């Protein structure tokens, strides 16, 4: 059996102790060395995704392998949001304490070393005394990581930092003890005497601790969205067991349990309301701030909040099957993927540290052989240490994951779930957006839009008779009429002798009158008179793309009820937003052309045959999307139903409405949880902005090292400033990614033009 065939399980681990991308690469290499394992380690999210064959490896094997490399790990199931937040806070606090203490000791060393007016006899010994705790305790995180990796014949960024600090300190101690560095050096300034570099060692330590501190703070902010998402779920729930209310952990809820949800409580699982009426706040799931009314029979989703009345909800999806769990998994999946440009960065990082050490040694040799005879040892040492310190693979490792973490977290807060980084690259190329009609552009629910009455007949009469009769039918058209009648009139009369005639309509007795609702064939069969006025009204409504039925009583057609599947509230605005982005919209539907054109006109889609494709069977949707692709278009498909799944999978980017079916969402690349079409343009904008940020980060990381290492090798960079530059490079990458948290996504702003 091949490795690919034998991999049957997937596991996510939380890892702590990594200090740079080389650490992640080291762990990844160690895990992939286990038979039947394919692992990806993400430095920014401090996690590992492992696919493995359960017959050759298990969780204990992975954790022991990681711990053997000097890091710690645990499963994500053991990692609560509070635990994650506490660990991040503890790390930030530790770095802050270490930074403040080392800075307080380092500042006097730097001042006395660089300002001759502050120097006094034997000042070097005081510099050594103040430097010692800085380069040992202060720099211990770097030394510890370097030693652990050395035990396993690995090198990381910490190796370079530790070597630089040890080299600067070791040279200074030698110069102080045996090189005569104190012999009237403060008075004569003789360049032939050995230099001490305590200020280099302490300043590099402080700068790099500062970089780690600000990086940790920034990474904490970058991960806030996911931690907030994880924290949304209910911790406990009240369920009915044998008629008694029992409080249990939310994780223990079973399908079929009756959950009692009081006002202000979080609904603990997806389910259906069995008792009660209330208003639900779904903003944390959909991004939509308008509350939703629910009653018996309404579907509700876990993590939404009950605002008013008491509800009893029958659990339908729990645990990993719930909407919340699936959304969280998709966000984690997106943050665990790697862009091709990041894979290139990983390969560079794997050979980066040994290459830098080699360059540093060559730099020392070059300066020693060809440098100034007077200061060649000092110059050689300074340039070599600067090369060690200024090199920074950390920025390469942070380039993609931090941007992806912030971007996908921002998307999740807006109610958009992005499956992975490959989706971002596909989204950037999109020029055509194909929409399904029913349930995507329109509400998917038939609504009464007009009542046309014969002379001398009122709207209330038509609705009273038609609504009462149609209330007994299950047909979507009948439901629309009955709902409108009940809403306008308050109550409906009873129906007797009800009969449903397939394909024609309904017949029954309401308030002693024989009432009929249906099309012309029904009225012809029943020998009912239909005036020219009513026929024209019926045909006019149908020619406009609507569904229309006649209503008759007393042996004569008295009115026409016009029913339509109305566009969603924001569909027209969504199409306008896409047009402003330079994207063309296409309507693809199985309905007749008249109906499709009517909807297209309402929402602003061009009505020619290139933009409105009607009468399409579900199987033909795939062919049409593929045909557009063959003609050179990059296609995004937006749909919500089972019949859209294949087309969603075929499209360059599949966008599913979260209000639709699970099949459609599983086949898609992006999911709009709320079903608000305006988020399609926001999803495209955010994807483009995230990809641009990734590209900018990677370019900066490569450009920084390409420019900085030669400058250091040529002697243009003092080790102290090299340390500052190195710390800044990582902070810059993370800070640049954090801009995605506040990026304006309204398509009418200048941000649109900045991201195209």
C-alpha cells in the first residue's frame, strides 16, 4: 500500500517554543521522517497539521518527536480559547519583563562604550559586570534554542543570534583579560589596542528581545479573530432529561436532546425550535446585525444568542457536525495552507542559516586577508558578527501565515469562510461572476406581489376567498397567497369540500361560495367565465416573468393573484459593487427566459443572451461554466443548492451561500455564511488584499536579506544597527499583515482601486 493510500487520519497539534521559521522546518522535517506521515508546521499559528497512517503512528509518537526536538505540543482538543490566550499573554509578559531588565542594564554599557566623555579608568570592567546578566539571562531564550537545535544537528535563527552574542562577548572578555584592552585606552584612544564589544552584545540582545516582544504582541493581535471565534461557543447547556432540566457541558449534547435556552443565553447546538418564540442575534455567525425572529419550526444555529423569549430547541447537529465547528475547521484549514511563494520561502529558510554562517566566516577571512593592517582583526570581527546578526529568515517564515491568519480571521468575523490560500490566488484572476437565481439572487420563497381585481371587487375579497382556499394546499404558490392573506386580514375562513387538481389548481367551498384558484385550463374544465380583462391581466403578469393564477367565485373570474420569487434585499447593490470592480455578472437558471430576464432587470444584470442564460438543466450548468473557462474567462460561480455543487466545483472559485445546502458549501471555495450577496464583492476584495499583502511581505523578506547581508559583509553595518534592522524586519512583516484588520472593504472607496 502506498503512503498516499494509507493516510487515513488527520490531526492538528498546538506547538510552543518555536522562535523562527527554521524551528518550524526542523519540526516538519522530524515529523515527516516518521513512516506514513505528511506534516505541515505553521510558525505563525504555532500549529502542525499531520496526515498519517494510524497503523504506523499515533498522537503520542508525534508529541514525543516534537518534545525530543526541544519543543512542546498538545492536541487542539486539549487547547481551550482561555488556555491559548493565557499562554500568549504569559509569553508577551515574559518578553516584556526580560526586555525591560536587559534594557536597564544595557543602556549604561552602550553610553559608556560609545561616548568617550563618559569613560573612566577601567570602565571596561564595569561594562563586563553590567553585560554579563544581559548576555546570559537576557539572551537565554536564544542560547537555549540554539543548544537544543545543535543537539539534533539543526540550525535556526537562534543559532545566528547566539553565535553573534557569544562571539562579541567572548572576544571582549579575551581582550579585557589578555589583550590589554584597559591599558590607558580611555585616555589614548590608541587604535592598535584590542576593542571590546560589550555594547554590541547587549544592544543586539535588547534589540532582538524588543523585536520578539513586538512580534509576539502583533501575532497575538493577528490571532485574535480565531481565538474570538473559538470563544463564541457555549460552554454549558440546559437540557431536558426525563422532564427535568439538567445543566451539562455543551460538548456532551446529543442529537435529539431538547435544549432549554433562556433570554441572553447562547444556543449550544444547531437545531429546530420545538416551543416558544423569540428573537435571535446571529451577528457573530453571519455578520448581519439585524435580529431574526424565530418560532416553532424555525431552524437555529449554535453560537447565536437568544435575545427575548424562552425556547426549547431540539438538537439536530452537534459537536464536529455543527455549523460553528465546520466554520472553525474551515478557518483553521485556511490558516494551515501554504502558498507556492511560501513553499519557496521554506526551502530558502532550510539552507539559510548554514549559508549565513559560511558567509560570516568568508567575511572574516576576507577582511583579515585584505583589510586595514592596523585594525584588520577588529574590522574582520565586526563585519563577521554583523553578517550573523543581520540575517533574518524569520521574516520569510512569517510572510504568508501572518497575512493569511489576519485575512481569514477578518473574513470569519464578516461571515466569510475562505478554504485556503490557493483560493486567494484564484480569486485575484476572476473577471466573470456566474449567479444561480433561486435562493442566490432571489429569496427562493414565492411571495404575493400583486392582486388585480375585476370591476367592483376589492382586494380584501379576493384575498379572503383565495387565502382561505389555498391555506389547505401545500403548493408553494398556494402558501404564498395564504401567507399574504393571513398577514393582511388576520384570520381566514374555514374550507369545505377541498379538492386539489394536479397541474391545474384548487377547488373548495368558502363561506358558502364555490371558490376556484388556478390557471385557464382549470376554468375551462369547470366551465367558468373568464373576462377579457382578467385574461389580459393574467397574460401580462406571466409575460413579465411572474407566476399568476385566476381567482373565481360565483361562477366568474374575479381577480388575478401575481406571485414571484423576489430578489433579495441587497442583490441589486451586490451586482453594482461587482460592476464597480470591473467584473461582469451572468445569471444562470433553469427558469424560463421571461422570468430570468425580469429578475436580471431588477438587479441590474444585462439581459442579452450572453448575460442571462435560462432554461438550463442542473447537469448543463457545469458545461456552461466550463465553456466560459474555455473562452478565456476566469469564473466565480455563486450558488446555494445541490444542483449547483458540480458547477461550484468546476468554477475557478466556487462561492456558496451559507443559507443553502451542505453539498453546495462542501463543493465551494468560499462560503458566505449569511447569504448576503454584498459579501461576494467583499470576499473578492479581501482575498485580493490578503494576496497582495503576502506578496509584499515575501518581497520585503527577500529584498531585506539580499541587501542587508552584502552591506554587513562589506563593513557598512555596525553589529548594533544590524540587530536593530533584523528585529525591525520581522516586526514590519507582522505589522504589514495587521493592516488587513482595518482595510476598507466598501467597494465605493478608493481601497477598490488600491487592490485591483
